[in-house]
């Protein structure tokens, strides 16, 4: 297999993983700021679904280009 096809397969696997089990990231937001007193809230947010779809689409494009160059 060519390197471009292998890269496409890796991106496809990564895209499927991101769609099925999206990783989470922390988001901190200030709720109250009064003089020297500050209060903030930290939330765990999932990675948006479009990220996995984009990675999956890029992998499909690379795989098809790799197969067409044969």
C-alpha cells in the first residue's frame, strides 16, 4: 500500500473513533467578578461531532486518491 492510502485508513479510523467516543475538554468561565472576589465554573464539554465527520471525510478522500493512483 502506498503511504497516502495508509494515511487515509488512519484518518478513517480516527474519524470513526471521534464520532463514536468524542473526547472531552475543560472550559472555564467566570461567573462573578466583584472587586477582588472572583468565581468561575469549570465544565467538561465534548468535542463537536463535525470534527469527527471532517476527519472521516478527509480519510475517505485520501484513500480514494491513493487507490486511483494505482
